[in-house]
C-alpha cells in the first residue's frame, strides 16, 4: 500500500524556508476564525439535537437525521458569517497580534 500525502510533505514544513515564509494575511485569518466558529456552533446544535428534545422534531428516521445535520451546518455557517457569537472576531484579533 502506498503512502498517502496531502499537501506538502512533513519534512518541507520543518525546513528553514517554511519557518521564514510570509505570515498569513488578515483576510485568511478572519476566514479561518469564521470557519472555526461555524464548526463550534454546528457541534453545539448537534449536541442539542442529540440530547433528546431536538430542535427540528424527533428525528426518528435516517432522512430526518440527514436533513437535520444539513440544516445545522448551514445555520451555523450563516450565523458565523454574520457575526455569530463574536468568537471569530476575538480569535482573529488574537491571531493577528501574534503575526
């Protein structure tokens, strides 16, 4: 079986050239922070649904579960893009200070 490599090999990430690369721009930082917040909010919505009551009904069959998961992902993404809980702004500020 062959080795699966995604992106650059690990050895290249440890090279001096990789350490001297230019830092990410603020737009990339903000986008990553929004993606992280969307992921977090999706997990919160999933936990609420799986805790019993659910937020879109009982979810007793597979199609309802699939639709609920899709709705949770979309809601979390839209909420994060529109400001969400404010986590992405705090994360982006913290990461931009470290640049």
